[in-house]
């Protein structure tokens, strides 16, 4: 039985870089079908124009294809496409603002773009934080996830893992310290 490869974004980016005329096109098509509707709706919400949203979304995917060899395998394709879309939308807004667009509409669009920036920053930070949590030593990672994601008390974690409560507390303390240190370093870069 042939094992089927999971179609994660990371696998699709790797396939997109294959440059073999088949794998890369299939990966591109999968990314297109996965993200085009989402991207189009996002742009349409910013610009209040379905026609402009179609044009920009198509441009973003065209840029993805032409610039595929500059992509990194670990890249978040979703973030890449949304940044492209945001930048294209900004360009449209700038050119239309010079054509006497109303101030309130322009203000709404700028507010929407700030919200997008916030979302992209949150998404990038969340991805970075997940990577840092996954890099914690196994027992520390397990204890941290039980505490923070499953909301299990330290006493319950200690009982389940046959550890002392103090050991559980120390693992959580060390995990938080490592994550803070990683986040501080991430903000500097």
C-alpha cells in the first residue's frame, strides 16, 4: 500500500520548489484552492470591491508562482499571501485616495489594515511560540501543556505524572523562563 504524504503547507512549499513540472504545479493548485477564497474575502473586506479583490488575489498567486524559488520550506504560505494581499491593497488605497476618496472610507480601510497587521503579528508570534514550546524538554513540555492548555492544576499534574508538586511548579517556572527569553530574543530580531 502506498503511503500518502500529508498535504501540510510545509509539504506543499517543498513540493512547490520541486520544479519538475508536475509536483510543483499540483502543489500550487492545492495552495490556490486552499487559500484563494480566504484571500479574496479578506481583500474584498478591505477594499469593498469584489472585482479588485479578484484582481489582487490573482496577482498574489501569480507572485507566489514566479517567486517560488525564493521561498523557504518552513515559510507560512498563508502569512506570505496575506502580506502580499495587504501590500497590494495598500497600493490600491493609496492610488484611490489621490482620487478624492472620502475620509471616512479611507479611515475605515486604514483601520482594517492595522487590524491585519495586528493579526499577522499575532499569527507570527503564535507560530514562534508553538515552535519554542515544541522545543522544550519532553517532560517540561508535557507539564507546561497540561497546565496551560488543558488547565490542569499542579496537584493533579503531579499525581498523574507521579511527581512532587514542587517539581511540577519548577518545570512550569523553567518553561516560562525559556519562553520569555525566546520571545525577548524574537522581538529584538
